[in-house]
C-alpha cells in the first residue's frame, strides 16, 4: 500500500453497553465526552457501526474472532467458543507481537480441550482470556487486587466485596421516591474500579515505552454497564430534570406482537422520574469513563507514544435506555445494536480524513481486520469482517457496507417463561439497511417485523403485513437467507479446502 507506514502500538478500547448516540461528537448536547470527542476530531468516526449479537459474551466472541454468531455459535454468556485460537490476538502472537489484555474477554473455554480434572468441564465460566492474549490484569466488575488496594487506602473490610462496593450510599430509611442509583457510591473518584483499571493501563503503556516491536493492548471497561452507580462528581453531574424523554409509546405496554409484548412485560422505569434518574446515572458513568480515558491519553502524549499508537474505541453493544420501556441490551432495537466506533490512525496517510464522519455501515466484526491490516498481519481465513483502513486513508476502492446483520438467541429468557418450550426456536435474525429493518423469527408463532426507518425511525410501526410492503419483506427475507448460507459455520469446509481434495 503506497505511503503505508509500519505500525508501532495499538490501543483497542472496548466499553460495555455504550450507546452510539451518547457522544458529544455524535450531537448529544447533555453528555460530557471531551476526550472521546477529541479522539473523533483527530480520527474517523463511523456513525453507523452495529454489533453482531448480544449479550456481552457472544458479542465479544464475534469482535475478537471477526465472525458472526452463526459461525461462532457462542450464543450466550458462558457458552464455550470452539476454535478460540482463531482470533486476532492469536494472529498477532503468531506474527511476533505480544498482545496484552486488561479487563476481560467474557470467553468460555471449549470443554473438549480441557483435562478431565478441570472444573470448567462440568461448570460454566467466562472469566478466561482468549488464546494469544497475555493476561496483564483481569478485571470485570472488580478483582481481588482491587479490593486489596482499597484496603490499603483505608476502606473498611465491610466494603471490600462485590456487593458492598457497588451499592450506592442509600439513606438508612431507604431511597424514598428515588432510584438507588440517584445516590453516590461509597468510594472517591480516585478509588473507583474505573480509575484502578485505567491506572493499570497507564502502568502498561509506561513500562513498554520505547520497545522496538511496539505493543498491542486490549483494554476493556465495564462502564457504563450495570451496576448503575456513580461516585462524585459524576453522581451529581447530570440533572435528571434535564434528561430527554424516553422514545416510547404507552400502547407498547400491550403490543399486538407476541415477542414485543413478552420482551417489554410491565415495562422498565414506567415512572418518568425514575427514567430520568436512570439516564442521568448512565450519562455519569460515561463521563467517568471519558475522564479516565483522558488520563490514559495524557500518558501516551507525555511518554511520546501518542503519535505512534493506533487507537480504536468501540463497545460490545448499546443500551435501550428506557426506549420502548426497555433497559439493557438484546432484542432488535437500534438503541442496543448501534454502537460507537472511532478509529484514530496517527500516521500521515490518514491526515486527509481527520475529523471525518463515515455514514456507510460498519460492523463490529470489522474491528479486528482493521487492526491486523494496520500492523501488516495477514487476516485468518475464517475472518468475516473487512478492514476499515481504506476509509481512513481515503482509498478510492474502499466500499462501505450497505447493510448490517444481527442475531439474537433469546432462549434463556424464553426458558424462564416456559421451561417446556422448544429452546431452539428462540432465535431472531435482523437485516437492516438504510431504509428498512427486517426481523425474522425461528418460532413459527412469531410473525416477522418490518420497520420503515425513514418514516418511522423510532421503530414503532410494524408494516410487514401491509400489501404495499410485501415485495420488501420477500426481498429482505431472501437476502437474509443468502447471507446465512454464505456465513454460517464452515469450519470443516475451510479446513478441508487447504488440502484441495
């Protein structure tokens, strides 16, 4: 590639449950993200990036393997991943790099590769690190190292456990008319788990300054994923009364569609005051994360590594944030599928694209190929994403995607409602392009959904049954089927192809 400079360092930052529209750079006038906004101004923001599945574990397996859910088949949290070495960290290690991980992968190990005595052969767990990554510091919500450190800072023993440290300081007589998250954490900002993770990342980049090979760090933050809690000043940073209304309609609480009706149930934060407090807390968690990223960015500059480091920022999925009376992730609405994506290439080849916003579609499976491409490492055969480097370098042959594909396996939620139901039927697929979103269900009792996003951006009105949209439904169903035929698990086919039998 003409003008291409061999890369030095890669900082891959993955937030958990971070919505795409919760960035100042994306036009949000309430949330405070000056450091991510700065990153977007110096890099490229891909405005239409979508994750491939939910919840956290399945999405991260797609991100690190650059494969869709129908290929990984890691359908839920703690579901083991087969062929786990086919991830971009392992590809980098084979190429001579030593990629490190701070935070977590949410990776479940395939029991078939474990010895008989290993507890993970008979129990589910995803507190593992994918092959190829060095376990620098493992931390999801907290860790033993974090609790030990808090004790050294003078915090009492009764706070040094997961339940206590993540519980807001609610008055003894209860929260009153408020949510628990309205009240602050019992720790100071400099002692938060977010700061502790950031300090470990600063230690990492500081210790590796000047290495000839450079470094690759996968940095994973739990914020703004629950538990919903903020220390000061973040707890008081956002006035609930200034929070925007939830994009929802009362009739959704009794939807005619069986899936929507079951998903919403009685509705989350039906009380408008509670909804605004929930949103203010969410914005506070984002502000804390952004401030901590600013500390890390400052260290990169101070140590002279800022101009040698590719920085990728994204998330494993979004957050419903009270829209459609839902909170959390999953389902098929854009709020939980649409994620931020910012890529800053420090080299001069990207100077012409700085501050640019790309509107064509991007998928989370594209992040790994981008890193490998920037480092000049060959992409593994089974990777299904495409590099975004061409967009950063303004290459004439770069073509953004015209549609995204998403899958959600909801058998765990369905099991709670009906333990005797056919679990394999609880799967939905989504095909979304610029105009329409089509949702297809494996359950024959669940009719398809079609939303006209130009006329109905909030995804309220299902037009799948209208005669004038029948051709659209048929076309999108056929496109979805063809996509699935091409992308479903072809592990043995790819293995056999190399021998050309």
